[in-house]
C-alpha cells in the first residue's frame, strides 16, 4: 500500500491500487471514481472545511458524536485508494495520514468516554478506512468488547472493493468473536466494482458472522441510470448484502461534476421501488451540509414539496441552497 506524505498537500491526491488500475482500464465508471481530473479538481485543499459538522461534534480526537446513542470513530485518515467524490477531503488524501492514525492513548480515551456515556450502544468504525489500521482495530475492539453498554459494532470500509487481498480475515474473525452483533458496511457505487475477487472476500466476511450492508453515493455520469443501480442492488441482495443507504453526493468545489439534481435522484429511486424487492432497495438519504441529520427522501409516489427539509434540530432549510451549491466553510 502506498504511503502518503506526512505533510498537507495542495490538492486532494490521486491514489489507487494495482487492482483498481486493472479494472479501470476497461471501466469508464472506475476511471471517473478514482482518477484525478484537472479540469474539475483544480482547487486548493481547504483543511478548515467542516461541511457535516464532524469537527464541531468531536469531543475527542477521532470521535464524532452527532446522533444520540451511536458514536463514529475515525480510526485512520488512510484509504487504499482515494475516491474523487470523498466528502472528507479536508482530512483524507491530503497528507494527514500520520496525524489521523489514532494512537493507543487516543483509543483508550475514546473508550473511557463511551463508558461514561451510557446511552451509547452502537460504535461505528470509519475513516479513511479503519481496516488500514489493523493494530488500532484490534485494540479498540478488544476494549469496546468489555464495555457493557456497547451492543452493536459497525465497520465501514471500501477495502474489499479497492484491494481485496488487503482484507485481513483473521482480524475480522477475531473481532466477530468479541461481539454478539457485528455489521460490516461496504461502500460500493457501480456493478463494475463487484468483481469475483471482491465477491469472494465479502462472502468470506459473511461466513464469519458479520451482517453485511452496502452504502452507495449517487454520482452523475457513473451510476445515474436506474438500470445500473438495479443491477448493483440486485446483485448485492443475492450475495446476502443489504443495500442500506444511497446518498446525495456532497457538493464541494471538487465534486460538483458528480452532483445530481434531487429531482433526477427521486425519479431513479421511484423507478427502482417499482422493480426491486424490498431487500434490494436502499434508503435514499441526504446528509445535510452544515446541519445535523440524515434525511430520508420520499419517492414520487407521494405528492410532496421537496423545496425545504427539516434537520434533526427542527430547523427548516432550503433544499436547493444546501444540495446544489458548493461551500467553502
């Protein structure tokens, strides 16, 4: 795995794997997802950006506590490859890998916080990619397994898609034995990512006892057709992987070419609802910029006004302003 620079860089770095480069040689979708495009990405990195208020809601380094009962832990700022639509371009892919890698003392402090906050029953390990920090994974899971209020462990990863051979099944086996309920959510955006190698690794993880979920992001020019997503979600459900969320792409200066209109997304989700089984149909959600809440988007089976939505704090917000315009916070 390539090692990133220890100092911040001026642009969100291109980073791929040999596995992805082989796939991208015959997949326009993967080329769009992973390869730098100077025409759309020629903007300097903004390390101060906090579009989802994760920094504001970070009581400790690496811990994000935005939603009652569940805490997000950013175990590492490293990924095997950098997705060009990444919403954490203020931390991931900008040379902060060393800074973002949680140390044992950081992990102990987070565990102590979770012990104190008895209402927390679910821990979500993310990043970057938590599987790029196996020592941190072992430590935090061994500590969390002793915390009585933790009933659910969730691991969010892209590693099975980006480089299946990097997945440490022995580590995941050990983790699965520590918790009664373990979820693994794989981020996957296009059917071309479901290679035989990736499918075999995901089936191996399922055999370890993990409940498998999948998350997807709507991407213009990549998966903006109902037929494309129907193939993806159908195959995932056949593999025993439950499509969980499909997100509206976050609008920041370097991702605007991926951002679809909400109306086009609703039209696709409406068509999918009419042809897919319920187990193959994900929730369409908006993770609201500069607010708190993952808001479920209705299909056009309902006559509703989508011009405004309400965040989890009761504030009514303009949808167009929040979804279709990039902001430098």
